[in-house]
C-alpha cells in the first residue's frame, strides 16, 4: 500500500540554500519538493505542520561506538539508535572495537545481522585493521562496507597497528581495493612516556586536568603526520578522525595532501576545552583528549573555511561508575549522539558557522566522502531521511532525558536553544514530538563503487 506524507510549511535547508517549502514523501522516498507557497494537492496519510521549524537532511554520524557485541551493559544497538533518533541522526557507521572485534568477515556479518534486527536507523560498520589482517580487505564488499578503521597508536586490544610493514600493507590494500582508511591518530610511545612522567609527579592516578598533557598535541601530530605520509605514498584516501589540535591542521597545507586527505572533528573537541576538566572531570575524558581553548578556536575556524569536512560524535558510552577517577583510572569516551545536532545548532546561533554549512558538515559531506547511495540530501528520489528542528526558549539538559542505556551525558547542565521535534528514517515517522515509534527499523546503507 502506498503511503503518502506531507511535511508542510517549514524552512528547508539543503545544498547551500534555505527556503520555505513542502516535501512530499511516498513509499519512503522524497517524491516532490515544492518551493514557497505552491501547496501540493491530493490526499495524504499524514501531514506534518513544520511552521516555524527548519527541515534538514537527517544527520549521518560516521563515527560511533555502540558497544554491541560484548559490552551490552554499557549500550546496545537498540538503545543507542533510539538516542540517535531523538537527536535527528538517521544513519551511523560503527567502529570495530567491540568484543569480538570487527576484524574478521564473520564478526562483520554478525554486526549486520544484529543491526537488521534492532537498529532504528540506517546502519553500516567499519572493518577493523590489525597487524595481521590486511589480506582480508580484498574480500570486503565495496558496496556494503564504508571503509577500514585503523587505530594508529590507540591501544585497543590487539587493534593497535604499530608495525611499519603492517601499516604499509593496510594503506596499500585499501588503496588498491578503493576503500578509504579512517584513522585514530595518537602516538602510543609519546603517550606512555607522558604518563610515566605524570605518575612520577602526581601519583598513580594523575588528576584529570592533566589528561591533555598526557594525550598531548605532539602525540596527535606525530601520528597524523605518519598517516598522511602513508596516504601520499600509497595514494590512499585517508580520513583522519576526531582532530583535536590546531597543529594537525597544518598537515593540509601541502597541495598534494588535499587530493587524498580529509579530516573529521567531533562534538566534544568543538564544544569543550581543557578548562572544563575542572568541573566535568572524567565525564569529558576521551581519546584524543580535549585540548586548549586555542585549539578549539582553530578547529571551529576550520569548520567554517572547509579544512574540516565532517562532524562526528565518537559516541562511546560507559557506565557512570567507570568514568570516576583520574587520567589512569577513568575510562575514555562519552555518549554524545542525542545532543550532537542541537550542539552544532548552538554554534550556528553563536555565528561560528551558517546553518547551511552545518548541513554540509553533518549530512552532505559524509554522504559525499563515503559515497553513500541516495542519502544525505533532500532530493527527489532520495531516501526520506529528515530531521525537523525548532528554535526554542533556553532549556537545560538533564540526565533524566538521556535515551542512551548508560543514562548520563556530559551535556547535563548545559543550556540549549533548539529541539529536535521530528525524525524521519526512510520516510517512517520515527520521532514525533517526543513520541518514539519502537517498531521502526532502519536499512543497511549501500555505497556507490569507489573504484
């Protein structure tokens, strides 16, 4: 049975434009976009009044950790995709450091089966590189896998890749098969030396205010520099995850780099600074660490001028008890996906970026960077993945509204001026003014051939 829906009276923000218009959804796709006051005729199964609201492409978050399988006490695909939908996120790419790690074809296929059963939004999964599995890259389906995730200096079980021969093999294989490599760049030798020094000065669990000194600018820069060198050597498409320092941006100044290298910033590094450790403590401990106000300022500038191309969350829930302690004891990572869109809308409100460019960073550019099929834009014939947001009076986040399984957020106590009212995934009305449809499931994301 054909289902027709009408989103009426909103301001559409899409592909650098902002205009009043209506959107007709039919059988899960955008059937028509009607600008200005040309009200569409016909019968509709549902009409959504978007007057006073902004209608955006659904957010594509290409960097999340949903903890399933193996760490379901912290989170699972169902709970975290529910949180995502409350935040206007309609698609995600998940990282491989679960248990078991997504470093085999069997583990990858298991994740797709899990998501098919329980994900409320659209899904895909990175394949994880190790020191010994580069040969498996050629067996990946180019239309179903977004890319290869590589932990360079981030010790995550056996996923730390630190052998030169293995790094060359991974970058070479990925280039040959047409997969982008997404890297976590921190130099573990530098970090280990910094931690040793900090413990000698401050004890076995240095205060969290020292986290940015241990997971330092130098550790990030040296690792990112190596990743860029490998990308240029092998002509590999490289996407550097969660950039945290101004210095790393200097790597883009070489002309040749721009043909192969793109960069992501994450919400935590764009919103907080190391000064916030004093009040937020371990709640904002993440790897790479949140750096200085000067770093945050330059990251924000890089959003505006295009040096940074995508926004992710690095959504990584832990139990609240696991976030207690200092640099050695508190775990790294935080749940962010429910509040990513409204956080970026605060930057729009502050004049850091335009709303049109925010849509580039959170929807258009991820779709282009990873060559996603028929998503990321409000276009006729594309899947109807849509978020409707509304400016509001100031309100304060509390842990009581957190949908993530861990039931806390570092955004608790922060003030916002926007709300996500509606989320549509493949034309299905997933979130309707706080009412969530638990029966809806997302679709597996597909990719145009990269090579």
